[in-house]
């Protein structure tokens, strides 16, 4: 099987710093054009103008041929869901023709047009890479400023739709896998502490009550209105670094104090992941994080952190549906319903990646 | 029984609106009734019930002042508070003080010292051109809309131009 489900724009298949804990980093700049009201209040003909101005600015970038620009109304529903699963757009975004996305062919840079703000420019990097990510977006934003004038006001900085996003307009989000802190019960305390310091920390994978599906959490800056770009970056670097340290220590302490039960969790996960025939999305996320825990405690070999990160994207429902609709994968005839076919393919995708993974008896 | 609207004068008229699943009852004094187009005389009662009830029920007591809206996008301060979102760049000018204190209450101190767009000084749009602002200010004064006039005056000040 030649990985038909890994497209060429999969930045998440690369390795990055601290990948045993941090899956990915996103740095996003929110910008609005002068002379137009924000998208929440805009009229459609003005929105059309904004869309052409922004797309035009992309077309004038030096590496313009690397960008694909598309109106959201031209993306089918499965395409929109994939974009949402990758974090390019928010799920539930309207598909008015004046909303658009621009994506660089490596997937590292993406932009939304006329969502909350006229332009939101994002850089995605694997692992903990806040500064490199910010350099990437800043460079592109600077080139775009040659073409378009962004709203700003002295004292406020760049003006954005969200009040807390004024200033630099920068939102830094770090996606972390925290099984250690989940298992030893310290997570609640850590979350409260970060919230008290003005950071936002929330469960990833959609659940609205803030609890994470599995142990995936997203840490981001609560506001970009104070200080400047570099102080915001260093604050986030410190916060994320602290959380990574806490998680690493928790994993080691857990294994030192309860080795048998940790081994049980990890070994059950790898066996299920390798041999089950149907694996649902929730179960997959849980299995993968326990495998990650095992890998980083030396209990599992034959797989890398980046493979596990990439799997988290590839097993998501729209990604799976896309592969099924491609028709190149043959699923057993007795698997009838659509949901079962998805779970079956998800198991196949996981098992393909885990084929060399094995248990390593450390003791 | 005192008036449900002003809560000062005695109620002299009783209005009842009955709809499919609820009914609303109001006791009004003569002054409030007349203000809302309900007359106690022999003339036919001509009323706009919708306006009558929403006004009276939302804010018993004093009459509500006209809402302060951003002149460019029409967002009111309430909209901004509720959604924590501005409607346009001019909201930040128009509601400058309110937005600063709104953020402060959430523990966000607005103190951005980072870079601004390189061309910030050079650009002019109809909304920020001092010449246009001066004309608008003049017009507002002529129309005796002092609230609007103050807004244009402050904007002119913020660009460093004299009034």
C-alpha cells in the first residue's frame, strides 16, 4: 500500500522539537483591510472586493505559483471537512462565495479570507516551533503589505474582529499530548494555573465542555494586546516549555511508581491498534496517545513520534471518507454500513503505519 | 396601582395583549400611555403594541436613550460587549474608552508596543482624511448633533490635527 492517503502537503509528517509531547504549533496573524468593515458586518459586494484584493496579494508573492486559492463555495463538503480537520478553517464556517482559503502547496502556510477577519494567515509547524512559525508568517505578511493596507491604530495595534486579538493580531496555538498529566491527575491543577495566568488551554478534538477527547490539549495565548511580538512569543515559549517539562516528569514518575499498570495500558493499546478490525475515531485517539506514551518510555519500538502525529490527522473521519471515495482501497464485502467501512479503513490505515511497531519488554 | 412604565404616576389605563400562548398586561398612567400612542379619550385607541411592550418590559423605569452606534458599521456597544467582537476598524475609534475598559475588566491590559504597518502614516481613506473629518464636524455642529461632533473632534485630535 503506497500511502495514498498521505498528500504531498502533509507538513505533519516531518519531525520537530519536543515531538514526544508537542504535536504541532500554529502561529496565526489576523489582519483586516482598511476601508472595509469586518466580515461579520460586511456586505457581499464589499466582501467580494476584499476577496479579490487578498487573492491578488497572494498572486503577487514571489512564490505565488506555490499557492492555491479557492472560494469556499467551490470546495465540496468533504473538502471543507478535511480543511476543518487540518485546522485550516473552523468547522461550521458558512460557505458564502466571498469566503476563501489560500494554501501553499506544502500545507505549511494557509490563509482564510472573510472568516472572522478579512485575512487570517497561519503557519503550521510540527513539534514546538513557535519562533520559526512566527518568522514564516511575518515574512509573508510583510510581502503582502506591499499590496494591501492593513487596519491599525496607534495604541491598539492591528485591529481585529475579536477584541482580545488586537495588538499584534497574533495567536499562537500549541497542540500537546498529555497522557502523563491525565493519568496522574495533575492536569486539572495545571490547566487552572495556566488559565489564571491568562493563557487559554482547552481540549482538542471538538468537545465543547473543555474536556479533551483523549489527552490532547491546545495551549494558546489569551490575548495579543500587550507587549510586542517578541515578548508574546517568549511568554508562549516559556508556558509551553513548562507544560512539556511537567508532562515529561509525570510520565517518568508514573512509570517509576506504577510500571505494571503503565505497561498494561501501553501493551493493550498496541495490541488493539495492530490487530483490531474496526477502530472508531475516539478509540483511535486513545490508542495512539497510549502508544505515544509507551514509545517515549521505551516500551514500544519500530515507530516514530511523527508517524503517530500524522496518524492523528489521517484517521479523522473526513480524511477517511476521502480515501474511501477514491475507491483505491478494497474493503471486505461483508463490511456493509458506511460507518463500519470507515472504522475498517481507519484500522487499516493505523495498522499500515504500525506494521513494524512492537512491544519492547524493558524489565 | 402605579404605572408600569414610569413607576411614578398612578395607572389609569389597562392594556392587555393576548397572543396564542401568552398574554401581557400593563398598567399605564396617562402620560406614559399618550407617549406610547394609547389614548384615554374617546378617540379610537391607536397603538403600536409591539413597540409598546418591548419598550416597557425591557426597561421599566426611565425611557431608554437612543443607542450609541458606530457610525460606520452600525454596531452598538451592546453588540460589542455581547459578542466581544468589533464590527469594523472604526468601532475602535468610536468606542475607544469602552473597549479599553472592557478588556481591562477581563485582565487584558492594552499596551501594545510592537510594530505597526509601515504605511500607516501615509494612507488616507475617506474615513480618516482630516479634510473630510473637518467638514463632517462642521455639519454635525450645524445639525446640533453634539455627540457626533465630539466624535469627529476626538478623531481629528487623534490624528494630531487641529480642529
